[in-house]
């Protein structure tokens, strides 16, 4: 039986596309384990061959800065909505008994040369499936003055797989750290990110006991 480490990166990507595109044939638990193991081996191979040239460092830092900026933008919007709902609750609004505001930040790699029906490894990597991609998500149930870890610049996440690559004065945000720390996105994937989406969803609820 061939071990995962014996497959090439292209073969691992082809395997992941097959599993992902035929996901209804697998139980979610088994598919999650199989797919994540394939993606982890692919990441390992690519990261081992990755060269931290000055150009690649600058690309990485550009994505780092944009993730932080987009998170700040989305967070400001989420807090503004939460404050409005909090105000209505405090003023005994007859409808709102509870609320939740969800902010999700999702990075994507767009392929310019695929047709509308094309499906490739990029779909596996970027589509916002909870088990396989890495949406950066925070729930806001009540307005808080605490700075979320994704925006707290008092902590520099220049650690883990990034340790020793950048000088200590270079700020690495938690958002990009969370991508490098997981076993899905490779360094090469991260520097190729060219779209970041911020989604804010609001639920407010009325209920009564009878």
C-alpha cells in the first residue's frame, strides 16, 4: 500500500479534489480525517521546499497586513451592529430578547483562467467548509471593550513555524499565524492569497414562554 508521503504534490491535490467533489459518498467524519491527512502531507512537502526570499517575505507581510486590516473593518461593522441591538435590548424593545453577531474572515486564492464550472484544488483549499478551510470567526453576543486576539498588537505572533524567519520587530498578526499553524495552508498558498472576504451575520430573536 502506497504511503501518503510517496505521492507528489500534484497527486495529493488530485486526490483531495476527488474526495472533496464526491463528499456525499463519505461520512463527514471519515472524509474529514482522510482529506486533512492529504492536505497536511501536501503542506509538509511544499513548506519543506519553500524559499524565504526577500520577495516572498514581502508578499507574506502584505497578506498579513491585509488580514489584520480587513478584520478591523469587519469587527468595527460587527460592533456597530451589536451596539444598536444592545441599545434596543436595554430600552426593552418588544421584539429583541437576544442577539448574536458573527464575523467571519475568509481568505481566497482566485484562479483567473478557469471557466465558471471549473473545479480545482483551489476550491478544496478556499471554499468555506468548516471542516476543511480556515474561516477566521468570532461571535459577538454582547458588546465588549476587550480587544480580540486578532487585533491585539500587544502580542506578536512571530512564533511557531515563522520563528527565525522575520526579525523580532516585524509584527505578525494572529490571523495569519492561525493559517500557518494549521495543517492545510502552505506558505506558498498564503503568499498567493489575493482576495479576503469579511462576512457579518446578525441574528436577533424574540421568544415567549407559554
